[in-house]
C-alpha cells in the first residue's frame, strides 16, 4: 500500500511535481511528491538509496 | 575518470572526509576539557592527553587512566582534545598546523609538562611536527611505576599482541606494554616481531568513509590467520578488530579492569555523545545533550547511521530545524520525515516524538544531489522507476 504523506507545515497531501537536481554541474529532473502549497519535496529512502545513488555513482565514474 | 576531474576542479564534495573533520572539531569544541588540580597549577609534571578517540570508544577510559596517573604522580593534568590527525590525513595542512600550534601554545602555558599520550597516531604527529614537546606514552609511565598496584589475570588465555601501524619502530613503547602484561601475568605472543613493517588495521587515514571495502579488507587480512584473541594498545585498532568479529582488548582494559574480551565496537555515529560523556565524567558533572535533544534508537538504526557517516548530532540538528520551522512531512502512522542539507549531502530522518525534546529515530538516509529551482538548460532525465 502506498504511504500517505502530508506536509506538516501546510496540512496538504503531496502531488507529483517535476523537480530539478544538480550534481556538481550535472542537471537532472524527475517527478517527485511535493507540497502544492509550500513546495517541500519528499525524497524517499528507496529513491535516495536506489536510483539517486546509482546516478551519482555513474556521474562520478564518467 | 570523472571523479578525478571533479576533484581537481574542487567539485567533489568534502563528504565523507568532512565527517572526520567534524569529529576533530567536536573533540576540540564541546567535548574539550582541561582538568588541572588547583594545588599543582604552574608546577605540573605530566599532562595526560588521551586523544580524540579514547573517550569516544569508552567514555570511562580517560578518567580511569587519569586516576591511575595521579597515583603515580599527583602533579598531573588531563586535557581532552584532539591532535589534529584527521586534518593531516585529509590533507588540510593549514587546519592541521593551526591545531598543532594551539596544542603547543597550551602546553607552553601549562609550563611545558611532560605530555603523556595514549594514542600512537598522536605521538607520530606530535613527534614530527612539534619535536621540542618530546611526548611519552601512558604505557611507559605506568610500566615504570613499580609501586603502582595492577590487577593480576591468572589463567587468562594467551593474547596476540597487535602493535598499531603507528608504533613503527617504537620499541620502547612495545617494551612498556610487554612489561605491563608481565606484571599483570597476562600470557601473550607478539604478532609481528618486525616493528618496521607493522600492518594497518584499516582505520588509518580514515579510509572507511571513502572506501569502506578497503578498510574492511585490511581488518580482515589482519585478523584472518590468528586464532588467539587480540591485545591492542591503539583504541582504533581495538575497535576495528572487535567490529570485524575478533575478540579484542585494549591494554587499558586490563590495567583499569573496565572491559572484557566481548566488548563490541562502539557505534561511529554515537562517538560524539561518548566524548561529551567522557568530559562530564572527568568534570564530575551531568552530560549535556547536544541542542538539548535526546535521541533513542535501536542498534539497527545506529548501524544505518554508521554506514552513512551520519552522526547523532547531525540528526539532532535536523530535528531541531524541522520542529522549529515546521518544515517536515508526517505519514498516516504519525511518523515525522524531515531533511537537512549539510556540507555536500542532504540527510533525511524519520522519527517519532516520545516526550519533552526526546525522539525515537526510526530511519536515516542521504543523497548527494542538490535540489535546485527551475529547469536546467541542458537537463538529462533520471531514468524512471
């Protein structure tokens, strides 16, 4: 079952929003859960330790 | 290789070496303490300098050893701090010289007492950079104190004496350790007779952060062919060996009677708390919590933090910011989720409030990518899940 997360500051449910990242000059973007009011972005453990970690390693090895 | 170009352009994050520099700064910051007996001010004979890792390993060590030294020579002070080795190992030469200069200045201000060390890395560095200090080790002082009463360990299994790599050619120190063992009737076998080619346990250079596999391989190679329990006189070696599954003692465990062979390696992420407790024990005061936040966690979460080089103090900063600003998420089970950008990384924690400024830490993780506003001109999409 998908985890239901709300923004504690605004009390709103998160919505998938295009989000941008920089890794030492490399630009990336991905749709991530985001508060529609304050813009806080939620990065899950699975994403941080999976796709993001792999991408960081790939960029370092290029 | 991309990482070489990134390093040369100073585009690689200081993390994970930054973790060790923070350890050094904490040892010289809120965990620092100078204990000088009032009646011996200006006429000290010894200044005991346990180094940044002794109290981080077991907070009771510094005070227990200090009490023994005071039996040998009452005109002894104790200074809880750091010699600067982490900055030396990471190549931050200016920072390291500043630490060494501060050390020299304090030593002069105290009347140039004999500096008594417990760590061979401290000795190697101080011998090299501050040759006029001429430090000795606590092992030499205790071994030479014939009147000092030491515990007797009859019937103990034979131990393998594992000299630290930083004891290269330090024959007088090994001799002192052997003298202590003989006085305590501890059977031992010297693992590496040649003191010029002593192997490293894997701690040296703080390579654990950038290359955990290399550090683990060094530890495994060290312990793999020796069935006897290890005896170390470097607390980093002792903790590394214990972490690799080897029954290990520090000579100070025997001298003070504090620990047995079964003591596990202390968590890396909790060592800053241990230093603060070592200071509190030395000053006879209550330990102060960093930011007034008490953290509760199980062993699995502490290990998660160790593996990610996230300290309990990092998490306290994260929680303090989240609770003050309200910038956090909450899931349907009431678990709080918040993040904190640090030097080159963003750390995340999941936690639950337990009471007044007390939190149960449930999970930690990090990423190095930095969130930025707006689309990049030359963006590249991260592959989908």
